C-alpha cells in the first residue's frame, strides 16, 4: 500500500477534527516513504513556526523510522545522539508529534503535527495514525 | 478578505480538477499575503521537484506582486533582471505557474502550480485564480 | 491596524533611547504579521552577531505568538521543546528580547532587540512594545 | 570616516524622498565596509522580494567594490564572470541598484535599493550616494 493524496487528505482531516475538538489550531503534514511531502495544511490561526516543524516531524519519523518523541531522550545532552537535531540540514525534530505510517512493519509514510503543546501534537497526530489503521483493515 | 484554509483547499481542488482534465499530475501550493504556506498538495505521480517549485512560485507571485511568467522575459540573459532567480535564498521562480491572489488591487495571497509544461502549469493555476473570483463576488 | 514603516521607526527610536540610557548599543528589528522585515537598525558599536539575532527574535515572536523568553524554559535540555532552537532554518531564538506586537489579541508584528544581556535586551524591547501601546490608544 | 547609524538613516531618508517623488515604494539598505547591515527600511507596499535583494545589492557593492550594474555585462552567459550571481551563498546581485559608498578611493560602505525597475532603483540609490557627498564635503 502506498499513501496517496486521497489517503493523506483523510488523515489530515481526522487530525483537524481532533484539533478543533481540543481547540488548538495545528499545521499537519503527510509525507511518503521517501520523506517527500504529499500534503500539508495550516489551520486558521496556527503558529507560523509550525509549518516548518510539522513537515520536519513527518520527515524525521520516516527518516529515523520511529515516532519523534522516542528521539527525545537519546538526544539530550550527555546521551548518545546529542546533536542529532542539527542533522540533515536541521530537519531532524527531537520532540513529539511525528509518527511513521506503517503497514505491518513497513514504513509507508509519515505524519507530523505542530501547533500546541507536545502532548496536544501527539494526541492529534495519533488521531491521524489511527485513521490509517481503518484504511489498512478495510 | 483573508485566504483561509477552506478557501485555499477550494482553490487547490479546482486546480486538481483541471489537472485531471488535461491528464497531468500537479503539485499545488497556496500561500498567504506574507508568503507563508496555507496548504499544499502533491497529486499522485506528480514530479518530486514540483513540491519546491510550486511553493516557490506561490511565494514569488506574492513577493514580486505579479505572475511568475511576467518575470521570465525580464530575467533572461541580457535583460535587466538577469540573476534574480537566485535571489531570496533561491526562492524566486522566473517561469510561469505562479499567480498573486488579489482582491481589487490588494495582494491577499498566491498560488503556485508545477508538474507539467509551463503552459499546463499556467492553465491549471488560472483555474485556481478564477475560482477565487467566485468567492470574491459571492 | 498594520505596522507601517513610520510606526516601526518610532518603536525603534524608543528602543534606541532606552539603549542609550543604559549605555548598551543594540540592534533592533521590527517585522510584520507575516514575519517579514519592516525596519532594522544597528546602533554604533553594537555586536555584529546581533544583526541576525535581533531579526530572528522579532520573527520568532511572531511565529510562536509569544515573547522569546517564554520559550526559554520549555526548550532547555530535558524539557518538552528541547531542539526547537534549530527549527525553521535556525531562525527560532529561545532567549529573551523578542516580543509579539499585538492589537488586542491579534498579532500585528514583532520586535526583536539584541546587543546586551538578555535582561538588557528585554528591557529595551519592552520600551518598544510600550510605545506601540501609545499608538493603539491613539 | 565611518558610516554610522545617523548617516545611514540620512542616506535612507534621501532615497525614500526620491522614491516618493517617482511613486515607487522601495526597500533600502546600508551596510558598512565589512558588508554588514547598519540599517534597512521597507517602505509601505514595497515588494517582499526587495528585502533580500536590497541588502544583497548593498553587500555586493562592497564585496566587489563597484556598482552592481557594472557586474551585469561581465556576468552574462559567455562572459568571464558568468555564474557569479551564485557566489557567496547567493548574495551576489548582478543588476543595478547597489553602490559602494566611498571616501576618495576608499570603500566605507554600500547602499542597495530594490522595488522598481532597475532604472528606478539606480535613480533612487544615486540620491543616497549623492547625499553622502554632502556629508563628506561638509
């Protein structure tokens, strides 16, 4: 399975629904298995800084094959990956809100959400990841 | 009037419709009056290079307040603006497919389309610009 | 209300007055609501590094919709946003001296000051923010 | 003599006066002999792209020790410096509107103007250069 534009828009719509529910405008990005943008949307009044961060969260999740929040502890000062936030032209995000999109164990894309607290971002991104599950089952 | 996400998605949908009609997958971007991304979509099988180009066409149209194809002749070798394609961190696109979105004489955003020939890109972007006209009238 | 050049120059003049009062030469930048430069001034003998930092402080304050010193604690090692200083092409500044310029709750621009201690920078930037208040009241 | 902030602001004011006279909003930048920004102003409604271009014109004029329009012919395809617009991280501008600021034969800074046609930009920048002459004489 490949994340096409229709699926990407469905995932983003699901994130937007959750974002409205919690009252935090988000920027949401979906990338393919090559880390390249499929779709991105900035909700009205979302933070400008989140345009870059949401896309890079999605990219990072694909590029490191794990959710971005799992990078956080390993990239702290004194830890093995300290400095990795500077890698790849500064595209590696080391806080939560980016998730790989997987079919079984294969990475088929990534989703990144930015705009609220890290917890908000994770909550909303998770809504997108779960929406993918419905596609994969059905 | 401000280009919000709903309007941006309508303009992009209109461009996609035209792109399907001519059978050329496009990447489409809409930015606000500050040149910042509102929404971007890559149609299935569109060129990867068009992700960057479509966004920069939209940006350029806002930043120079004219369609990008109007920059083309002035920026050829021997012409007054030769070299401008390198300005602004390389974000200035000097071929067609980017249009400012205007309300009367005010720039309220920009749209950029990339994926086909310059003529294809202009044709599809124009569909988006015309769709805005319907919003402004109605 | 829009921050035009005349207002930007008034805010900068006010910051300069405060900077002279405390004897610290500053670089001062004002950006619009899209994060784009309106005016910037480097006082004689101010630090060269402050050219970049002051502009990015102003940008950051707009892009995150809060004063840059409020980013400081959340972006320390071990805190939720550690690594955000690298976002947006390295334009996110996570120490004090950048403030959003607001009309009621709307962001209409940003001001950034750099050249002294963080406390000095905040003190001087605040003088600019307060000057805007006088404009808004009329 | 060193271009200080007061002088830079005088030169910019003179350019602004000329720009208003011809009815074209400009962005104007003044840099020191090291090519570093002293002051920059974006007139209301000036092109966003001109923020980057005006500063880089001022930088280029210092960096190559000549007006930027004198670079134009040597940097055309087939000419000796073709490609130089890409040098220095893309900061070299090869069309008119940037001038070195000189005292006798010494470069003491640069001024760059962008916003209109190349002729407009040159006309307005020249007003700034001539204003410096008055300082040097008086």
